[in-house]
């Protein structure tokens, strides 16, 4: 079953991902270095071993999250604001909520 198929009409798919920038060169600092290490030695390796796409080396940047959600049939993708306020974006996790895309007036899709 797909993620979209598991979500009710009024439900949300919630995702927690490393909070990273779209451009790899913008992910800098000691925490970013740690995330790259985790990602290369665990996340990417595990994805490839399971037949996955190994989509990134430091989490899934916002552009990738939005593209994959759209391809999966989610129409509304939201990123709640960070509680950190002034902390750099790469610290902590990025939270995402995606709502299934529904055809106008369709009760079956």
C-alpha cells in the first residue's frame, strides 16, 4: 500500500527529516558534518541495500520533499515553522505534513 493510499481523505501524512538546505554547499558546520556522516554510512547504505533510491546525502531538501510528495499524489505540503527561531535551519529536524490531492467533487479519490 502506498503512503497516499494509507491516508484517509481528511488525514495527513507526517514526515520528520533532517533539516537541510537545497544546495549541499549551504549545509555547513559541525552538525551538518555529523548529518553527512550518518546519511552516507547509514541512511544511503540502508536505502541502496533495500532497493531504494538513496535520494540524498544529508536528508531530503525541501525541493525534493515537495517533488516526491507531488509525484505520490499529495497536493498540500506544509512545513510548520521551526521552534528554534533564529537557529540555522540545519539544526534539528524538519517536520512536514502532506495532505492527499483530491479531484474536485470526487468521493472515491
